C-alpha cells in the first residue's frame, strides 16, 4: 500500500545540498555578527549596572542566538544529514569544520554570561524585579544561581577545551569498543556472527534458545571489556569529582540539578517516593514470571514481551490513528501534526541511517525534524506519538518564547512526549479484545516500570558509586558490579535471576557516563500522568497544558507547574502518580486472572 504522506526529510527548508553556496555565506554572516557583538560588549561594564543598557545588550544577545548562534543552522543541517547517511566522509569533514568554528565562537562569546554572573547581589535583585527585563527574568535567575560555581573566563575556556580529552573521549570509548565486538550466536536455524548492537536486540527474542545464546554472548563481551571499563569509568568519576571540587558544588548531583533549574529537594522527594514503592516493580516481575510459567525470569528477560501482537501498523494506519487521537485532544495539536507530515519526518530504516528515533531543532528559527525507523510494529506507533509530542512542545515554544527561553529543563523534557504517547495507547486499548488488552497492558507496565523504577534504581546506583569513589579514590570492577547488582535486586525483587555475569551489565549503560540525568525519565512520566488525569477530569485543563508546553525556560519547572495547580515539591504529588502505575498493575492482574493466565 502506497504511503499517503511524505516519508523523507525536506532538507531544502535549510539548504539545497551540502555544496549550497549559501552555507558559506551564512557562516560568514555568523562570524561577522558574532564578533560585532563581542567587539561591542567585551570591554564594557556599563550593562552590568544599568538596566536600560542591559536590556539593549540582552536584546542583541537574543537576536544573535536566534539568527546566528554558534553556526546553529549549519551545524544542525550537517548533523541531520549525517543521521541518515552516517558513513558519508564528505559530510563528516564539513560537520567537523563547522564544529571547530562553533567552538571558537562559543569560547569568544562566553564572556557575556560570565560577566553577568559577576553582578553584585543588590543589583541582581534590582534587575530581577525590573519590568523592563521581565522577558529575561528566569534566564538571569539561572545565571545568578550558577554564579558562585563559575570560574574566570580563562579557566572556563580551559575546562571547555579539556572536556573532550578528560571526559568525552572516555565516555565514547566503551561505545566504540563494544560496537566492534562480534560473537557467533544461535539465530533459530543456524549460528551467525553478529555485532554487539544486533546481539542486544536478541536478548528478548521470543525464541528462548536465541535469547539464551545472545545473553551468553553479551556476558562474554562485557567480561572481556570489564578491565578497560573499570579504568574508563573511574576516569569519568574522577573527572566529575575534580569539577565538583574546583567549582565548589555541595553534592555530586548539584551540577545536574542546577543545569536543569530544579531544586535538589524536589529530586530527593522523587527518589524517595519511587524507591519507597519498589514493591510495585517487584510485584510486576512476580506477575510476569507467573505469566511465563517460571519461578524466576533471567535478568535479560525482564523486558521480554508477553503475548503476541499479530497486527501490523503500517505508516498510513499509524498516522491516521495519531491524527484521530490528537484531534480529540486539541485542534492546534492536530494542525501541527499536519505540518510535520509535509517533509518534516524521515520514516523508514535504510542503509547508513542511525538507529532509534528523535525530534530535533537547531534553534528557534530552524524547522523541526523527526527521525523514525518505522517497521510496522505497535511500538512504532507509540514512537511517532512520542516524537510528535516533542515537536508540538517545540512549535508552541517557538510561537511564544524568545531564543534565550527556548528549550526545556531536562527535568520536564519528557513530559510532552509521554503525554501524547499515553493517549495514543489508550486509543489502541479501546479497540482491543481482552487477550490483546492484556498484552498491551503488560507492554505498558513494562515501559512504565523501566522508565520510573529502573531509572531511579540507576540514580541510586550512581549516588552510591560517586560517594564510594570519592571516599576510596578508586573502585574495582568487582566493587562497581556489586553495587550495581544491589540496586537492581532492590527494585526487581526475587522474581529476577541475577546470575553470574549480570554484575557487568552496568558497562554498556551509557547513561552513567552523563551523571545523574536518569531521574528525568521518571519525573517526566509521573508529571505527564498528573496532566492526563487533570485533563480527564476537566477538559478546560487543556489551556493550562498548552501554557505549559509554551513556557520553555521562561520559568523554573516548579513555577511552571504551580501555575497549573501542580506542586511537584510535595511528595504526595509523586505518590499520586505512582498510584496510577499501581492501579494499572492491579487491573492487569485481575484481567490475567479472568483469562486464567495466573
């Protein structure tokens, strides 16, 4: 069946091709306008004490960020091109050249925010109370809050330059080493050599012999690389520790919370609320083991899909279902979806295209693009809804915010995506019989447990690892593996078999190389559930939801939600969200009993 919608990106919204002469002329404009700003403001201090002059400087900085940035549009274009043509050396060369220019601009213009951070306390308060500067209030608040942790301009530039060798190269090392690993595994009728990512994809295969073979291969690969991983991970831990000491952060996760504009108390409340309800995730795995007729599931089987979804969802069907759902929520969301379908979505897998899915925009002036790898599975429908949720969030911010308020705190980055994803899933459940409902409900629980309970267990693992590494100076792979298994057992319970080898599964979790951001998965989903519940109770709540989706970083996450009548600093809020998971689990258990499955 032919697709009714465009299925490849329309790159001409940015440039005609990689040789478009406009790219070079635009880079020249970026350089010209960047250094016009630098030359005008670098040696001045009047804007640091006069609100009228500061307004002028901020307006010019906002204009620079909006139209030029650090080669925002050019970098964005080549990054997008590479995501669907990864092996194109010409594109890589051009992309790297632009990134070199971007790094220099970033360093040369960094004086502006650093100087803003040095404004004295009394003047800070005057500026924050100024009606003239109201559009930049939260932007300035964030700078002032971070001020005591910033170093001199020269020191900040040194840290930026050394970041690649001290952190990024280490963080990328394990991915590169694992990507080169191959093993021969059973594939159903024969043994085949497969690479690491392909083997990972088989650990939840419906065929037990295939997944067992893949599980053994992953254990072998991780064991082989465990000594290097020990050195690599300790280097990342030490780099984080050094930065904490140099900047004077109070906690190992302080930098993450500051960058996300969220209070550590709120994150602590989230962590405590979820971990005190690990009995929910433990019961889920207990029910899952019963459904599969075993006492314990193997560690790799924790995400094994229950039941069979025989229905394929081709792209036309998927989009029509999503259109129906979005239109029922709000007509503005439906209209944004229609625009996205006109050349903003790259749909199908192809040679050289990267895995997974994403929604991206380079700057507030750039078009929004979505990448998919649609293969007609139910999960692919949910992925479209998820990424379109991000896109709707971007469109509404673009319409309401200036470029300095464009974006989301990581703490709430996944709210929009999971909000729309869940509504599409509910639409699917309406049309399913009991057998399919049980399968979909188990699939939904599997995702919710992984997104909320597993990620919080990850966060607790990170907290203990950073603390122990600080106290001991170095952690052996055995130490790391022991702590990892402890936290995995804590949230999974006794229905998962943590056999020998699973202590090394921390090695391939790239999250741990980017410390403490995993909490955002849990916070995003729980906040999303609160929004869904409020909308079901009162259809007028949609206006508050659209206001949230438009807010960007104009306010802190806490203040954005207070405007909606949601207090995320209250532990009860998180408990209410968790109770939704508990209710779904109970309904799933009752349905399984009704069908005689347990």
